[in-house]
C-alpha cells in the first residue's frame, strides 16, 4: 500500500481537529508535552520589590483613598510574568497594606485564608472573631478562613504589613465566599492574648476543640519570641548548608503547618555566609526582616535590605548570600503539595 504524503496527513489532521472542536473536543497529543513537562514549568519570574521604592506609592495612596473606601488599601505585588492576574506565584497572592493613624479597615470574612507579616510601624491591631492583637514589626499574624476580621490603628504612626492569601488556590476549587459584618467593627469578646494563653503555653482547656478548624488556634506569633528561638538554635547547632537556621511556624494542636494551605517559615543567616544551591517545588515569597545580602535565582541576582520582598518561583535554583546577620520570613503553598504527595526539593553542596 502506498504511503499517504505528509502534507495530506497534516491537512487531514487539521480537518479532524476543526470538526471535533465544534463538539468541545481536543487532541491530547497536540498539548501533551506542555501538560506534562520533564520538570516543573511556571510563568512566574523571580523578582524583588524594593520597599523604599514601593513605600512612596503606598503613602500617596493613603492620601487619595481611605481605608474605609478601599475596604483594604493594598498594593498588589504582581509577578512580572503574570501581570494583571493579582498573584505573586501561580497559587498565592501578596500585597502591602497600609493603615494610617485613626483609620479602620471594616470587618468582613471570606473563605480565603490570610497571613499578615508586619513590615513597618507599631500600634495597629487586627481583630479575629472577637479578639484583638496588637501588631509589631516582624509579627506573623493569621486570619483563618471564614473568620470575621477588621484592622484599626489607634496609634500615631502608619503601619504597613504584607498580606499573603491563598486566593488562587480557593479559586481553583470554585469555593470563594465573602460576607460583610453588619458593623464596621466587630465586638471584642475576649482579652488580648487569650488565644496564646489558651493554646500557646503547652496547655489547652479541657475538651477544647480547634476554634479555627485546621488553622492554628494561635493567630499571632510575635517576632520577639521567634527571634529568640532562632538565636538559641544558632548557639546550639551549626547552620544548614542551604537554609542557615530555619524554623517552621506550627499549629500547637497538630504539630503541622500553622495554616492548611500556606506554610510559613523564619530563618537566620550568619554574617558573611553563602548558601549552597537549593530548589523546591513550592514557589516561595520572602520578606527581609533584618540584614543585607543578595539572592541569586536561576543566575539572576537581586540585592536585598530590610523590608524588601522577593519571590523564588517553583523549582528555580536559588543561592543566598548574607553580608550581615540576616533574618528572612517566608511563605509558600507547601502544605497542599505535601498533602498530595507532590512536594520535591533539590540541594547541592555549599560553595563556600
């Protein structure tokens, strides 16, 4: 039998595709390599946001729109590879939120879980289901899914924090819900520090269930305590070749991640230290708390200083260099990846 010329086969294939397209059908073999690549592929790009460059825009916004008008006055940190999609990685959102003295960001709740990492200023508060907690630089604060929350600033200085939310994860499942509280401020029902007293001292009330479901019952992890833990760890152990001294924020009731969809970490890098090459499948967002240095991601180098934010996309090799003692806060979508058996990491020997 004579073979059919290739141009004739190509034309027949395209005709087949056009006919099946009308039935909402498509050939897998035309897109298979894109759907199942040899290694993780992402449109996200490595990037760094200099706080000293972003801050003037945030303060100008503070003059032009109130926290009440905006609901949440936030500048989104948009990944340069996914502009217009309101995300910093394929799964996570990040932004810088400002609340000025005397302002209130009104109470609402949503199915998305949120974290707040305080970047600048003290004296503002966030309230979660009837309990307020005061914000201080370096604090890691959680707003669990479907909990009413509002923010206020009775102090005398602007307060800025980084928001991190699982907006795109929730959207993937089509489970986005939002509800506005009837009043601007929710009633305060418990003393400040009640959550930490009930669950954060190696104790819990008898027969107390988890108040926020799979999320940690503690919603403020103060920086002073985290910093002390890192310092003690550094006195007793040598630094990891890739991470320095790194710790994970945990749920005291389970020992697992503090949030079911977002992992949060804090790490200490010694002065004049350079990491080995490291990569992992969870694209990670970093906020610089202390120190100066640089990060190289797939050969692209970024210089950082306190309050800067940078992102390392999935599976891109990174190397950290600390010119002075440095503390980094970070968060990623690792809990979901671990739950599905997807998470992977790769390490190389420290270069010096």
